[in-house]
């Protein structure tokens, strides 16, 4: 299968690219190389004859048309998105342009390609989204594929809008789509503005480890390589028009996650004090959802997938990766906004 992956130099996208090439698929990586992208993420496959790179912005329809004509993919895996909630609070327009208008452009470029090819039934447009479109949960319950949408941040609202566009292009034009909504990802190559790498890197540098509010917000944590495996399974085996929730089955309060990372660092890179002493509680961000939790029954029962990495195992692997790859993350720390407190303009 030849797969066009958007955002393939980003965190989740690069995991998909690496896994797809390893599985023998041809991959066309389309990425604008904005602040959160890094071609080092795909360096391990860059020399493969199965890999091609196209620098293009999904907001540029003409560029997308050229790429579809040049490569004629059998499937699209659309991951390119602005994804940091705090940045969406400060600059929501960027999220509308990329996540909504960019997805519209992708759908139209893919539809035009599909029509040119004679509308093959085997073609797939796989839209990768987030559990944040469902809003927030109380202390109990889980998101299912039937949970009503109730986004609470500019980021999640823009992703909800893109989800609705994808559904509409299937219902109106017959474009063969599949959709997935995932829980919080973590793992190697995670851009150093998200919670897990912030904890690791602030701990190592002796800085305060910021925890929003009292750290009681709960997330379901999904190891990124497990997620990549699930996404490739969906694009190949998922039912057309169907959506699948992908969760890690690893719920944890933010404060418990942070303390676990500190304990792992205490063991792997001892300091002259426990790293947990660097934890600092800071004012919460606006619209901070209390709890997310995924019911992964559909993907487990219909496609036979479930996560293989526990949270403790995944955090061990992740911490070790950051310890072993200092050159990678140091090169990214000078990028705009990294290391700053964002999302305070609300």
C-alpha cells in the first residue's frame, strides 16, 4: 500500500511513518515543517526506497493537488494539525486555518484524486483526531464512538470541526473514510512543550516542574508506538464510514504521572535531591477538562487491537529515550514558545 501521511515529521505522524515503512508500505510524508516538526524524527527511514518527503502546507491546495498527482496514493492518513491546547488559547486563528481549512483542502484534494482514479473502493481517507472533541468527564464513565461532541478549547473545537467535515465528505460525496479519536500520547520524539517531556527536561535542568491546579486532571495515556500500530490497522482493516476510539487503558492523575516520572529519574539519573521536590503547582489553564477516558471496545472487538505497553513500561522507555537523545531535544529548545508558560491569555 502507498500511504500519504500528513504531518509525518511530527510526533505521532513520524511514529506512523517509521512503523509503515517497517511494515513494507510505501510512504509519502507531507509536512510543512512548522515549529513542532523535525525531520530527525524520520531519519531512520529517510534513505529507504519506500520513503518520500514533500514539504508542503495543507493550507496550500495547489501543492496538495500536485502531490496527489505525482504519487497517486492508495490511502491518506491525515495527522497534520496544530495540537497544543495552550497555544490554541493564545492564537486560536492558527488552529482554525490548519485544522479546519487544512482538512477541507485535504478532503477536496483526496476526493479529486479518488475521482480521477475511478473511485476505487479500496481507497481510504483516514482522519486522525482526539478524544478532546468529546469534552470532559466526571469521575466515572468513558468516551465511546457515540459520545456527543462538546469541545471546550479552541484546539478541540477545531478538531471537532474537522471530524464533522470528514463525516460530511463521506455522506455527501461517498469518499471512503475511516476516523479515529485517540487519548493522550507519549513516547519518543515527543515535542518538548507537552507534559511528559516538560517534566523530564525540567527535572534534569533543575527547573520547577509545573503542575496545573492540584494535578487532579485525569488522562488516559497511550504509548505512541502502540498508537501507530492501531492507526495502520484501522487504515487497512477498518470499515468504511466507521470511527474507532483508541485508548491506552492507562488512566492516571497528572500529579501521579509526574511523580512516577520523578521516581524513574531518581533511579536512572540520581540527583542530590528527589526530583519530586521540584514540583510546583501553578494556576490552572482556562477551560481545563477534568478527565478523559476511552472505551476501546470497538477497535478491540472488530479489529483485534489493544495496547501492549503499560504506563509504567512506557514511561520507563520514554525517560530512557530522552536520557539517550539529548542532542535531539536540545536542538528544539530554542524554538518559539518552548519552555514558556503559554495559554494564559484566556
